[in-house]
C-alpha cells in the first residue's frame, strides 16, 4: 500500500500600494511548505530573525536589511513555492466614485482595499487548492481588543476577519475549493511562518513601489505572480528597472522611495505620485490578461493585416526599383510613343476612280 502524500501548508500575508496619482496595487502572498518541512522552516525563520520580532517594513526603516535578506533566503531554501495574487490597479472592477468630502476619503480607501483583498484572496485560495494545500494560515487583522469583544459576544471571529470567511465560503459553495481546506486566522504575530510570507509580500511590494526588484529577485526562481481576476501569470520584473548598484541603505533613500516605503501610505497632498516602470508593466500585463479573447484576437488579426500591407508596399517599391527603364525617359513621366496618324493627302478630297452604284 502506497503512503499518503502529505499536503503542503500555506502561510499568507499582504502588502499594498495606495497613493494619489498611482494605479496602486494589492498583493496577497503565500509561502507553501511541505508538511514534513514545516518544522525545519520555522526553526530557520526563527534563526533568521535572531530572536527579535520580525516585520519587513520596520526592519527596513531601521536599517536591518540583512535580516530581511536572511528571511528571503529561508524562503528560497525551505519553501516548496511562493505565490503572489496581485490586484492591479488596486481599484480594478470598482465603480465607486471618489467622494467630494475629504472626511469620507478614509472610508472610501478602506473599501477599495477590502474589495481588492477579497478578489486577491479568492484567487489565492483557488491556486492553493490546485496545489493540494489543506491548511491556510492567515494573519488576523483584528486587534486583541476586537478578539476579546468577539469572545464576549459569543462569536468565534472578530467582524474584521469575517469578510475573509465569506470569500472562503463562497468558493466552497461553488465547489471551487475542497471542503478539506481550512482557513485559519492567526492572532499571534510572532508566528514564524507568517514572517516568511511577510518577507515575500514586502519584496514584491518594494519592487512595485520603488522599482527595486533586487529583493524579489532572491526568490524569483521559486515564486509566481498571478493576476487576481483571471489567474493569468504575470512577470513582476518585466521591463523593470535594473537593481541599484550595491545595497541601498534605508537611511539614504531617494525622495520618491521615502514616500513609497510604507504599505499603508496615502498622500493627500497636491503632488501626485508617479508609477514606476515595474508597476506600469504589471498594470499593462494585467489589462491584457483581462481583455476578452475575442477582442485580443481582433487586435492580433488587425496587426497581421497591417504587417502584410506594409510588406506588400515594401515589395512593390523593390520591384519598381528592379525594373529596367527605357533610355531617355523621365523618372516621373511615362514613355508615351505618338500614335501614327494617316496622311491627309491620301484621303482628304480624293475620290476613287471607280465607285459602285449603291441602291437604296
């Protein structure tokens, strides 16, 4: 009898970019680890953190980039695979108008993020189901106070986390994922499995925020980026900027990088934040992935027709250049030989010697 193959375990975290003038992005990252390798991976992650609390953004601002790189190396060495579900632009599919009242802006932005989170989560769960993952550990967004209030009200989960459960149950009802899959909200941020997912989400987010893909490139060979709506694979570093020379210290950030280093930043100032090359490329790939196949086929056919027309025109010019030209003719005026005309003295006012009588 064959041994049952153990199912992988997934640890999940998020990152997002939401700024004025930028298309924005919502990223939900998962690190997949074979069940038998979870314990060694957790031990390696604890060693990488050197006994300190781990959060990539905070470590970056404090100048501890080496700790982040050590955590990414743990992912590279111990994870079976990593996947990022990307919703770009962040508000894709949302028709809600931007509120005129600035007091309503915060709620509007939160609604955008929540919608993007649910779209990204559903795509991620579909992918994890295809990889036979059974246990999905996701950091709870609720505070300890919210957990206590939920317990006091006799609820198993705080309201903040219930939207995730609704997305999970929708997929169950659609038979899109197995009923054996569990979605577990972890309220303890010190779980080392979540640190690995945090590092993956941060490295992808850093690439799109500041055109700095060098950290993502440490795990790019064992990672996939999926467009959240369609599941199409995207290339995070497509036409991306080259990594900066050497390691950029967090205390010497460029002005644009400083503005984009936090995943929760939203600039309400008058100056818009321009999207970098990597984010623009990601948006273009996502738009193409979401384009209906019929529209894409039409564009391809039109492209082929235009290409053929250009080739025909080029061939016509080549043939014209190859044909010999008659001597003494102009390049622009065709050679026209005069048509011979009969001599007037042979028929004008001359009658034949004999002419038959013609009856009526």
